[in-house]
C-alpha cells in the first residue's frame, strides 16, 4: 500500500472521520506493518484504535501501540500512547522503550480552535541520561505556535529552569538558567568528546530572540 510518501506491506483499517480539524469526531481501527516514509522513518508494527464523540464534552478514547520505530536519530523498541477523557478535559500518557532509555510522560489539557492547551504533569527518563520534571509545566501547541512555560527539570542531578520557550512560524525565543550541570554527560549527550575525564560542573543562563536577526545574551560559569 502506498499513500503519498508512506508505504506499508500490510494494512487493515476502518476509518470514519467527521467534522473538522477544529472539532474532529469519528472512529478509527488501524493495523499496519513495515511502514516506511521516504528513507528516514521505519515502523515494524502499528496499531491504533479509538473513538471521538461529537461535542465539547464528547468522550474521547485513543490507544496507539507501535514497535520497531527507526529514524536517523532514534531507535524505539516499543511505544504506547493513550488518550482518555473529553475534548474539553483529557489525559494523555505515553511510554517509550529503547536501548538505553525508558521515557514516561503524562499530559492533561483541552483541544479548542485547532489548539491544544494544558500541562505536562509527568516527564521522566530512566537510562543513560536520567531526567525528571520537578513540577507541572504549561504547554500550548498549534500549527502557528508552540509555547512552554515554567519547566523545571532535574537532569543528572543538575537543575534546568526554562522560564519560557516560544516558537512561532517566523521566530523563536527562550529564557532560562541551569546550575550544577556535569560537563561529561552533557558533552556525551551532544556527541562531543573531551580529552580528559573531569568532574567539572557548569552553571549559566540564557535569554534570546531569533527571527531575521539573532539577539540576546548567554553566560556560563
């Protein structure tokens, strides 16, 4: 089966989508294997089942499971995603397993006028690079803008505070700070090598806005 840049060896589906992107409704039951998109993405197996009832308070349920996700940057052995509640108030939970990571996230929010607005309640990763969200952070997503506010993260026993991160179609801006950041795991996370082993820790802050020009300041100590 070929659909645009996507192709699949085996696919069975039962789709009945109604309404608009602003207020979608319908049923979905899809199974596929050996999904491919160009040369960048591969999914060994995919299963999606869900129902979204019309109306602001219509119940919504969606369960997604996939295995064997392979991209140029990431290999995911298994991923599950569940959404339960109403369009006006729902809970999203996802778990990803890979070779050296296990990521768990929980979000709550609402979908209105083609925008999702809510909070990241849980974000944690176990494995090579341990991190956890210390308190809920605000998140807003739509095609024209993605915004994150008030995220405080424990990363390898350091602290990262993202006061705000705002991405629009023509600009990106952010403010934040970090402290007690260990240099070695940070360099490894970005694929960098250092000539010597070190216990050096870093602190710093940033404040920038990038559009046609890049303006801002950053400092590290």
